[in-house]
């Protein structure tokens, strides 16, 4: 007994699903989805730049030291922080205001800019990091208790780019001291310290965190005295951007009792200021790094007091404000930064896809059905043309016309038999073939009374 083995290639063309028809039907929708994804990806901009420029401060300053800490922190997430030394706060602010400088973010002292100007210049704050007390170090036996006693002295206030000169002039003005009443120098911190130690100037002014190496050194240098702002609380009333801090007795060296008493100081705060267009992911990284770097207890603050959204006149970035209110984003607590950032920011794409896929899921299936059936239905136009051709044919031409249309039917049937169609639509194909035979029988019936049915009628 012969076993029946189906012809595999022929069997394979009869499938349950037509991928080609589906792709044709869904093609425009796929293109729309891809375009939407690309546009959404471009809008949300999930990938931050791998290099960011941070403008710091002078050599041996706290800004320089903290800049290195930020560079190390962001390097863990493959972000390279390019450090740009500067004279200080004012120069940093000027760089931020100049797009050609290439600076993206910088340390800026509070009181350097008002809110209106910051908005106009497109700058935002990432929060206050630490207090920067005004340190007035003096040399000599004279006990200076009032700023009015500085008249005639040589006091270095640093270059104009540091922000200290403008701040100290404000402090002098409320004491009735004019800049011309004393000799103000403009040396950078390191050479000014050398000049003070050599006795060529009488004093110098810093505005810096106590972490700065020069501050640490001068606090422990014999013959160098720190000025006590005994009226510190009054200064904070005159200048809202200042705060009153106390350098506790013995904080420098308990064994040596340095300093020998509590010192009252006035202090602006150091803030991180960035361009408003800084990538939000970088804002998140800097703020989280700030929390790690500045979140501990210090000489002038308790643990957790810094960083903070307070003590800054510049509007706080929405991303930074969200961090200070709610802490790190949920995904960034458990996932690597790059993956968490991508998932957090691509929700826009998910929403856009949902808005597209829901209606498309109702449109594509009918389109698919129409596309498959159209491969069958288009032959009905050919059948209709055959029927029209045999209508009202003159008697002398009937034999030739009928024979020609029968041959045409045979050609149509041969081509129809080569149609590949999913099995679920096979009834459409078999219906077409039965209708072809119906038209053939009709032509044969017309020919029966006039001439014998030619071979073409038999489909041979």
C-alpha cells in the first residue's frame, strides 16, 4: 500500500497567518510608532552628556578641594567632571552667564545675584552646600575689636573675581568705613598668606569653608589672630544672605585649646549654580553627590542641615527641589544610575506608545482581513468583465467571443490556483473557484444550441 506523503513546499504555502499581509496592513502603524518613539526619545533626552565642566576656585581653596570630591563622585557613574580653576565666586558667575565659556556648573557665594537677574540669565541653584564664614586674619600685637580700627591698615581682600571684595566693602560700609580709609589689596589667597606671614601686610580676608588648607594653617599659626565679629547677629539683620555662626572654643585643637574662646563669624553660604538647560540627570547626580559630600556634621552645622534648598536667592532647580523634598528617586535607590535614569525619563515614550497602540489594536486587524481578502476579491472584477463580454454578442461573432472568454476563464482559474492564502480564509478562495465554474457553465450553456463545446470548455 502506497503511503501518502504530502508535497511539503506546497503545504507550507498554506499557513494560518500571513506575515506579508500583516506587515503591509501594519506598516503605516509601525512607522508611526517608530517616529513617535524617536520624537519622544529626543524630547525627553534620557542620556546625559558624559563630560560636564565645573568652575571651582583658587589654589588651596575649599572650592578647589570640593571640586575634586565631586569629580571623584561622578566618575563612579562614568561622568567626567572637568575642573576649571577660577578666582572665585564672581568669576564663576561671569562664566555661567557667558555661554562661550563652556562652564556648566559652578560654586557661587550667596548674595552674588538676585532672583530677577538669575531668571533673566537662565541660572538655577542646586542648593546651598555649606557656610563660608568671613575670616579676617590680622597680624600684630594690636587687639582689634571693631572694624573701624582697621583704618590705615593694609588688608588684602583678594581679586575682584572672588566676590570677597564686594562683600567686605558692604561690611565696611555699615561700619562707616570707606574703602579709601585703608589699603585694600587684590592678591590671590596663597600669595596673600605669604605676604601676611612675612609681615608685609596687616591682614587678609577669606570667605571659605574651614576645610580650606590655608584656613586650617592660619588658625594654628602663632602671632595670627582671628577677628571676632561680636556684632554678627546685627549683620544678619542688615544682610539677609548672611548667617551668624560660631567657631567653638577648642574645635581646631582641643589639646592646645585652639581657638582659646568662641568666635562669632558672619557667613554667606556656598551654592551650586548651573545653567537652566543642564541635563536633569546631571542635576540629580550633583545633588546626590552634594548630599554625600556635605551631609555630615561640620564646624558650623549639624548632620543633615546641608545641602539644602534654603539660603539661596537664585531659584532652585525643580529636580533639585524634588530631591530635597522626597529624597533620591525610587529607581535610583536600587538600580545603576544609567538604567534608572533611562527608565524614569522614558515614561513619556510609554505613554505615547499606549496612546497609539490602543487605537491601532482596533484598526490593524480589520486592515489585515481586508488585505488578505483583497487578494481574492480583486478577481471578481475579472469575472464581471467576462460576463459583460458575452452580453449582446452578434450571432456571427458568438462562437469566437465565447471561446475567447472561456480561454480567459481558464487563465484566471490557473492564476487563482496559485494564490497563497491563510487557511482561515480558504472559504473565500473556494468560493471564488466555484464562481469561476459558474461563469464557465453559463458560457457553455449559451454555446450548447449553436455549436459543440470546444476543448477549452472542458478546461483542457
